[in-house]
C-alpha cells in the first residue's frame, strides 16, 4: 500500500481513525492545515486513508494557502475516495466538458483547485464577508471531466453549490465584477469604508474595523496613525530595534535594516487593523524574530533559537518591560516568534496566540520584497495586502543604507516621505 510522508522510522504511523480524530481536534476553520501538519509529524499514512479524510474536510476551510503542499498529493484525475456516493453520482452526471467559475481577488487567487458550475454563486463570492475582495474578478474556465479529481456537496446546510476540484482548468477569461444588487457598503462609525459586502463581518472583525475608522478620524494621515501605535512602545528610537551586535548574522538581508522595515510595517498594520492591544507584543516579537539566524538560508528553527536567546539576555527582557510588555504577554510572543519561520498554516500555534502570530508573519512577509519572493497569497490580513506597494517603496528607499548606519529613525523618516509627510529636521 503506498504511503505519504515516509520519514523517520521512529515516528508513529497513523491509522485513518487516528488521523480523523486529530483533524477533528484541530482548528475548525482550517482542518486541511491540521491534516497536513498531523501527517507531516508521522512516519506515514496510507494514501487511501489520507484521501478519504481529505475529502471529508475539504469544504469549509482555506484551500489556497495550502496549494503548494496539496498539488503533489492530489491525483490528476478522478478520485472516488474523496467523494460520497451522492458526490460520485453528481460527477457521473456532469457533461464531458464543464464550464466552471471562480470568484477571486485580482492577482491573488484567480486559479486554484476549487471551481463551481454555478456562475451566480461565483459572482457573489468576492463580496461575501469572509472574502471581501478589493479587486473582485470572475474567472471562467473549461474543465475536461477526466481532469476532475472530485466534486463536493455541502451537506451541512450551507449555501455553497456543487464544488469541482481539479488541478487542470483551462482558463477562458478573467473579468472585473460589480457588486450584486443586494450588496451594501460597509458602514462603521458613520463612515462608508467603501467595501460592499453581502453579510455582516464577525464581531471581532467589526470591532477592529470600528477602531480603525475611529483612529483614522482622530489621528489623521496614515503615518500619524502609525506614530500613535509607535508611541505605545515606551522606549527611545535608539532602543526600538536591536543593535547589530545583538544579531548572530547582522547582514543586509536579515539584520538591522530588515528588522527596522518590519517594525515600520508592524506599527502601520496595527494602525490599519485597529488591533492596538497587540502593539507592544508585536514590537517584542519583531525585535526578537531574526536574532538567532546563523546565515541567510532557509532555517525553520531560528525562531525557536531566537526565543531561547531571551533567557540569556536579562537586559532585553528589561527593555521589553520598559516598552510595555507584561509577563503574561510572553506565551503569545514565544508562539509568534517560533511560528514565523515555520509552515504558514500556523496550526501548531495555540488559538489565543493566533492573532499575534499572523501579524508577525504578515509584517515579516511584507519585507520579502527584498528577496524578490513576495507572495501575497500567504498574507492573513487584507490590510497587509494593501501595504504591498508601500513595502516595495520602503525597501527601495532604504536598501542602500549600510548595516552599520541603520537606525530606526532613518527608516521611519523614509516611510514618512513615501507617504508624503515631511520628516522632522532636528
């Protein structure tokens, strides 16, 4: 029987029942991420068991963020293991060539595994509150029936139509979308935020949007809002990023210049999302995240190593205390620092710490423009996606600063100039 993820023979081999239990106990809004993480921690899992469980968890979670991992694991053609009898009958009833659609964000997820033959549903998807696209697009494709891996039917009372899973769509067109007639502008604090949606946002996101609107109304320009977040961290500009001597690998790629840019992105993202309570914690996480790199290569363990360094640096912990970090903040900071260089699914991060971990991943990802590897599909916040052009401009304005000459103030002033705010002369 073929197996996936045959790794260390000392690790357990999962049965289908164990795999299903692990997924059921994981994050309910990302069961595919939980599935992939669980089998990656095992010696292997039977291919048939994996595909059956994958079929069971496919509907109701994010697919795009796992596309790179799922691509080699999905069959190229029909997979009855991923379907119920009802779904197999639905696939049998499809014509030899199917016209299918996707609602998408321009430049982000126009092509992926999931499609629907229901054009009306696809045109509504970008305006749903759980999506809320800024540049909505309707993608039309032609799919050969032999290239359909599975079809899925939502059996849990949701409004989703038939879903077609394929690795080989032939895109015919991509067209901009206008909001459907029943979409309304989302209004917060007396302001129209300009994003039409079909359903109300979850309460935590509504609160974040309201804080953002109120902050923008009282603090004015973008960098003024970011400056208000910066003020929550009560240390000087000279102390707010680590000195070059504190890095094990203080290069232009992962040294002080990178951390200074990420710090600017952090204060801006906090201002944009309204998550001001995370300000000092995100500052500490950004400060620590790359201190223990040994080189500029891929290293999934340098976050854990950076966290361990804190135990040997009481001066850094004292700095964090002065900057507003409390003792109860450290579990979340540790989770974020350790997770920032691991898989993007974040399935190993305790749920109370997910918000901080996602913030750190997003602000760190924004500075990947320096590597030529920036991929917006892995951002968790729409507000970070909107900052991508700013991130390119900030890197362009600061890449010429020598490592020994980097200061947070120089990078901050560059950010202000990009946003059209005059830097102070003193």
